[in-house]
């Protein structure tokens, strides 16, 4: 018999679980559509041009994201680029930031718990809730600036337990973390945490001291200096780019629709943190004046209000909110009823077992052709894909399955068991996908073949390229893979550029530019029924 798992979990066991989650699939795929491709396009442009102040996608300024994540990823890309492809090396920054976030939220949960008997359990619960969030599963392995904001938010929360005892050091750390979060992604998450801490000065008797007031003063000064550093430099060097960045601070035109989007998206993105956070807030409502409960709850509510009024409706904006939400939800571990804990436990076990079995079934169909109907369907989705079996990914997938089975059968009853087995299920599902199915998915999602085919059709010395309806992520991928940069098509001067690239639909050619243009290429990703790229040349 194998030894049974011991509670509370040792930090080394959590670190091993975090590594099993972060490392698979981090470097094994090309830039993917939307956030991954856009960020890697910015990072590649910074590495090639040396322009670090104004983020650019295919030569066009991109003022929707602050540049801190891109700076970090550029450094990773240059340092590890001699061993990996640039996009894979740059994406290592995401892994480092997720590791940092998990470590810092562990510190926050541990240091903000007074009872030595429950300290490690609370810290482990906060870590498992961040790691086990469904929405983080894919984004943790992409080049997403919000990962830097998540790490900074976890660092800010880790500084708060020391506000009363060490106000100067904690104020410097908290302010620096908020400033770095503002330089990473949206300003709403760090501003919400700052507002929550300011409100706690009034609402929490424990923090109505001169020391905590000094902590808050130091933190606000440091946060303002760091957060304002890039905008001020941008205004001095690139005033037009600064104006474009400033225009992003506009109220939402449809706040009710935004509220509905974030509530619906959070229902799966932040699972299982949000139901546990609600239960903790309700069950511990008589203790709401404790800073460790008030601050994360107020920060989450302030974040939701800020996103409804000013935020953009994208799921990645929920990533920084996982930090305060998980810290609040961690307190529910000790007060969750046995039936609810059992339901979460076995729901996770059965769900992850089912979807992992489907991955194994698909892998067997790709390798052996059995079962034949599954093999035909997979081939129809990705026509032309040839699977090359490798022993190492197979060994890792089997090892993950064995480790998960050990946790299922050898984890004794404990308050933390349901969260542990849920997070282990996330690790199992993502790790199995990364080892067995990632090449098949990347074959369909990469733009590498499209970019290389288009470059092969470009006439020598043809001059500039115009584009119509080309998406931002597609432009970033074409620039990264093939150096293709296209400017906007001018209807008043259609022949200003002799080449025209049009993104359209595979079903029809309503995008035909008209007489005088000859089609040179008509390409698309394998199995893609929504996008087609057509290259035209103007002949006088």
C-alpha cells in the first residue's frame, strides 16, 4: 500500500503541483489568435526595433495594454532565445509570473491567519483556488499581460498583513505592487484594491491606528510614482500615442450589458472560487470588520463596479480579480458543509476523469486509427495533420494520470481535500491535453503556414502592401512569421499599393477588390471555416 497523503500540505507538494500545471504547454505552440498573437507581436517588435516605450503591432501603435509584461517577456525572449524559438522563450515570462502569483498568494493566506493550526491550510487553499480557476487554465500558458497584474495583485495582498507591524516596509511593498499592476494591464484592479484598503481604515477598528495611516500614505505615494512613470515618459516622447492611451479611459456605453457579461463569464471563469467566496462572506458576516475579510471582499466589489463602468468586456480582465477572490474564498474551507464539500469533490473527480478519457480516446484514434469514426472526425477537423508519436509526452501523460489516481484513492478526509482534488484535476486535464493533443490543436490555430504561403507569393520588389479587414492578431502573426506588414487600404487611391491582402470568408469572394486586380494567392488555416486570406496584385 502506498502511504496516504498527509495534511496540511507541505509547501514542496504545492510547488510540485504548480510546476505540473505551469510547465506543460508553455513553449510547445505557435502564437495563437487574439491575446497571445498580439502580445507576442508587440514583444517581437520591441526586441527587433528596441522601441520599448510605444507598444506596436505590425508597425501600428497598440495603446490598449501598458508595457510592463512586454518588457519582462522581451528580456526572457532575448535571454532564452538562443535555446528556444523567440515566441516560446518570451512566453516563459508567463510561467514565471504564474509561479510568482501562486507563491505570493500563499504568503498572503499564511501571513494573514493568526491561528497557527490553520495557517498552512488557509495558505494552501488560496493557492489551490487560483491554480484551480477554470479561466486561468489556458491563459496561464499564453502571452497575456494580465498575468503580470495577477502577480502584482498577489504581491500587494501579501504585503497587507504587515501593515500594522511594519508600516514603512509594508507600505513600500504594497505601493510598488499596486504601481506595477497598473503598468501591467487595466488600472481598475489595483485601484480597486487601493480603494478597499482606504475604506478599511474607517471600517476596521484594527486598522484605525497611526501606523496603518502612515502605511497607506507611503503606499499611495509609491504607487502613484510608479504608475505615472510610463504615461509621463510617453507624453514627453510620443504625445500622439499618449493621447490614444488616454482616450481609453471612457465610460461604458452599456453598463448593464457589461455587468451581465462579467457575471456570466465569472460563473465559469472563477469557478470554484466565487461560490466559496460568497459562502465565506455570508457565513462570516459578523466578522466583516476584520481586514483579512473586508479588504478582499471590498476589492472584489470595487473591481466589479469599475469593470462595469470603465472596463472592456474580455475574459482576461477577470484574471487580476482572482487574487482577492481566492483569498476571501480560502476562509470557506473550514466552514463548508460536508455535503457541499463532497459535491464539489466528486463533481471534479467525475468531470476531469471524463474529459481526460476523451483526450486519451482522441490520442488513440490519432495514433492507431481506432476507433475509426473518431479518427475520421479528427481528420476532417484538421485535414492533412500527421501525428508523430513521441515517447516523452506519453510518459508524462501517464505519470500525471498515476499521480491523480494516487490523490483520488490516498487522500484522507480533510477540509482541503475537495480543493486539492479539484486543482489536481485541472493539472491532469491541462497536462494531458498539452502532452497528447497540443500538436493537433496547434496545427489548426497557428498562422505560420498562412504567413509562409503568402510570403512565397509576394513578387520581388513589388513595394507596399495594403490590407482590408485584416484582424489585429492576424496582422501580428503575419508580421512575426513572415515579416508581412500591411497598411490600411485607401478607397480613394486603390492603386497606391500594388499589392492588396484581404481577409475574408471561405464561402464567397465578396471581398474581390474589382477590375484591375489579379489574384495571386488564396490560403487559409487547415479546417478553418471562418477565415481566408487572398492576395491581389494591381495591373495597370
